[in-house]
C-alpha cells in the first residue's frame, strides 16, 4: 500500500518522465522535452518531485555542464516494485507514437 500512496502523490507528468528515464536511459531536461513534448517547466517540476521521492538521480554531464543528466534509480524502483504498465492502465495514460 505504501507504493500505491507514493505513486498516487506523483503528478502524471512525473510518471511519464520516469518511464522515459527507465526506457531510454539518462537524459537531459531538453532531451526529455524532445522525446515527450512536455514543456521544460513541467519537466523541471517532475524531476524535482522524482528526486524528492528518490526515484531518479542527477548526474553531471561532462559533455555539457549546463545540462545535467537524469536517470531512473532502478534499485529504488525495484525495491518499491513500481509497475509502470499497471499504473498507465489504471490512470489511462496513453502515449502518442510519432
């Protein structure tokens, strides 16, 4: 039940961002914007929420220090046993295929 409460407190955009990080690996905020078409301000808020819940981590980007890389904390996700597919089904979150 703790897991469902934690998932329930996250905004929908945060869950979409988390899935992108899980599926596509470390990304910058602008990379997340390109892949999800979510506004940068919303991405910043979502990353802040994910970091607050320890679901993603920030890493320095040696290629461009202005754009940090964010990646999903797979250990934390596995520990909490978050099932993103189940969440998407319950919340009716669908993704556009471009």
